[in-house]
C-alpha cells in the first residue's frame, strides 16, 4: 500500500489577504489528483504548503499520520524524502550540465556510490527522452527539454508522491503531449501525482479526481465525469432542411417540455436533454411541426463548460 496523504481544512493568508480557506482533499495512491484554477488562485501556494515550504494559518497535511504543519524539522525532512517536486519556474543549475543537474540530489542527499548515481541518473534521463544530451547546459535546451530535465531531477529519488506545478505551461503541443505520456507511465507504475494546472484539457486527460479552486475556496471536487454531470447537460442539435423556420421548431419543442434555443448561425436548434431517449421526442416534436432535420448532432458538456459555470457561481456567491 502506498503513502497516504490527506489535507484537512487548510487555510493560508499573506497579511490581510486570504489566498484560500478550508481546503480539504485526499491523494489516492497511484492516481493523479488535479488542482484546477486560473492564474492567481493560489495553486502554487497550496502546493508549497503541502510540502512544508509554507506554513498555513491553520489545518493539517497528514502523510501516513504525520502532520507536516506541526511536526519537527527532522520528521519533515524524512517525509520529504518520499516526495518529488517539479516547481513551476524550475530548479536547475545553469552552470552544471544536464547529467550533473540530475545527479545532484543523489550526491547531496544519499550515500550512493558514483557508479550507482550514474546508473540512476541515466535511467531517469532515458525515461524523459534526454539520452545523448548529458553534457549540454540547461541554457542550450528548448523549453520542452528543460521541463523534461526538471522532471528527471524530480524523479531520481524514486519518490512515492510527485507534485507537478503547472508542468506544461508555455510548452508547445508536442512537448505537452510528451510530458503527459511520461506522467501516465509513472502513474501506471504506481506513483501518486498531484498536478496543478490551468489547462482544462490537461486535467481532463490526466486526472482521476479534480479539485476546482476559485475565489479563494474549493468550489467543486470529483472526477471529470462527475463534475460534468453536476454542471453540464447533454444537448441535441438539429439543423433543419433549408426553408424551415427554426423559431417555429423551438416553439414546438417548448410545447413538449424542452427549453431549446437557436444557435448563433440562426439555423441550428439546440435542445438540452436529460437522456439519449429524449432525442426521439425531440425529433417527433419537430416532425409534427413540419420540420425535417438535415443534420443531427449530440453534445456532451466539457470541462470548459464546468469551469465557466463554477467560476460564475463563485463570483456571485
């Protein structure tokens, strides 16, 4: 069984500014947990609080029963050995080549022999696709390669829990995809991951559970499917045959108990539905109004829909 991490009612302020309050979450073993929110919501502050770099105002961070908010420095040091952290701004030594950057944590914090360090460092560099670049300097790398080097250095201690702070911010689509594939491989091997991100597609692809931060608090938590079910609704979109009146179609659907609207193009009829079986009722209502569909499409709510709806709720609460 892997390490158990629980966060209970964590609150953090800087001076009179409350960053977030009463944040609670659990990191299930061998899964990706995502903290989702726009820039400025305190995602990085939360991550630093979870690893003991910042002291929260109140609350607990429990790692196998040890509270990192109240434990001794020695206890904190021992717990951190089980963590790997990829900071948003990176943590590389510009004067060291790639190999020495990856090897540094092992030389600093372990008593391993140089041959063992060499084996582990090369293994992690191969994992992130940097074999053959060992003697380059960080300044010679692209943004995507630097991010992969950061990850290699994060992994040399074989951490049980990995904290990834905005790991793909600023990367091109190809580099983002490469980073996602590495994370998926690590999770498949049993690693627990906490990911902070502002990218909805990243959370949707990688995360088993998602916690949404907005306006200083957790506004929702669950799987992507659960969040979509909370906020979004399925839709059926009908494009009538030319010459049909979309407004007449909407009127017919309202008489059948639906709440349709005409799309921005002025032709499509968009109808929220509760279940797939409602589609037949929609088609029947339109047929009775003399409107024949030329095109029919189904829509599922996306995390974009979820996040925008939750953000609106948080602003008006």
